[in-house]
């Protein structure tokens, strides 16, 4: 097949940094090309219009059109024109677009079918964060869903909540995010004398539970003074309080003695992130708002026991008590107890590590996921012809 992806982010030195959305698209794109399919990435919001190759993946950088009050409309029409041209030249058969801010709300190609994949819209995340959404974002996101030829969601929970917040009833096909297991093999080179390293990696932001983590770690520190908390990732401003630094807010929540056991590395190269995962005893993800987080998959693929959030999507990844522990981020004592349990019981931890890797290889391996995507695309293309 010839597949296009429309996205605001893609991890590459030419297109800039990316979060889980861009990473999941890149994982899928490279798996598809390895299977013999052709993949073209359309990245909007770029500094210039350009085309380059990322291995076998063709990446088109698209510069947004600036026109006071109508940039959103003219940019969408520019993308529509690009999609029509690529379809006519038989470079794409289908385009998958993200739900974020509804980029396809006014994009209606002549023939090329458009699929919306839910990775979490602004409306969805605002609902989970219990904060107001910008009406313009909700308008575009709702319209994009209505106009799409097909619908995919990375989790059943995200599909259910999206239909609820938009008061719609789309039939979403559930296709999870996936990862290439070969990229997450343990090297067994790195070892640590300290078996009490608790790792969080990801953005430091309220919605990922980073204002809950200090309160849980204080309780851990009381029982296990040797335990260390390591944080890796970009610091973010807090949208609710207006504080420019979540890390700054976190520091005030630790007890003075617990804070001495905390190390914050900031954003680092992914090769360094993998080293930190290998060093870790337990990985923690106390998040409030996700769709299907790639970071959880990565930690589990590297045979790490995790303590994660039990909200919605969590149960679709982790079998609680088997391939990891799930607890609510606000239940600080329970969260702390689960981490302490894994630090203290090496047999339990090793069992969960094995089960975690097995869970990823059997349900989230990228080639399994890629085949599910292709089956969906082929069925949709045949239907709309």
C-alpha cells in the first residue's frame, strides 16, 4: 500500500522534537516500510516547505500559511491541495490524520480517503484534566471526526470518552500503539549497586501526575531511606497555576530529606533515557491523562516492573498484579506501597519483569500492530472506491 500520515510532529533533526504522538507514527511508518509498503509523512507547522528521506520514509515539511484571522483555513486548504496532488500522482492511497486540534476539519480531498486516529484530542485531554477547552479546538476536532471516512483509536477508553465528550457515536476500530521490540533489548552491560532506583521518564507536567509523585515518594522515603527517585524529561509550565516550571512546584512538595534523594536530569538524548531505564529498579507512571502511552510499552519491553495509573487505558496495557501494578495517582499510600513491595521483593519483581516483556511482545509488537493497520486501510480503500 501507499500510506500517508498527517501530523503536527515527527521526531527528526529536521522536523524538531516530538512527544509520544510523533514517536508512535515513526514506529508504525518504519514497520510499514520494512514490510514493503510505501509511507509518506506530511508534517505541518514547519519553518519551511521541504522534502527529505528518513531511511525509506518520505517526509514532507509543510509551512503554515500566515493570514490574519484565516491562517487555519488557508493552511488546511494548502494541505488539501497537497493531498489531492499526491493522490493523483499515485503516491498515496489513503491518509491517516491525528485528532489533535482537528487538522482535517476543512480538508476534503477529491478522492483520497481520510482516517482519523485518536491519540488524544485537546477536548479529550481537557476533559480528563477537568479544565475548559478552547471552543475553536473542540469545533475543529468534532468536525474532523464527522468528515472522516474511517476511525481508529489507540485505546478503547479513548474511543469511549471521545464519543462521550463530542456527543457522537463513531464506530472506532481499536489498534494500539506499538514498539519495535528489537530496539529495547537489555544490554546487560549497565548494572547498579543500588537496587532501589525509581524512574520516571517523560514530560514533567501536571496531567502526567508529577504533582502526585512527590507525595508518594515522601511515604516511600519514610520506609526506605535508601530509595532514590530519578526524573528524566522536559520541564513544562503548569497551565492551571500559571507557574512556568512543574519541577519548581514539585520541589516544594518533597520533604527536605526526601528531596535529597531526588535527581532530575532534564531532557536527554534517547540513548541516555534507555540507559536510565536499564539502571532503574522500578519505573513509575502516575498519569491522569493519556491515550495509549508509548513510554509504558518501552519500559515493559525492557523488562521493567512498572507502577502506573489505573485510569481507563491502563487496564488495556497492564494486567494488574501480573505484568505490573496499577493504582490511582491520588492514592499516595497505595501507590507508595506498591513501589515498596517491588523494591523489597525481588522474586515478585523479576516475575513482573518477565510478564511485562511477554505482554508487550504478544500484544504491542510493532509488526503485529502494523498488520492490523494495513488490514484496516485495505478494507477502507476498497469500500470507498
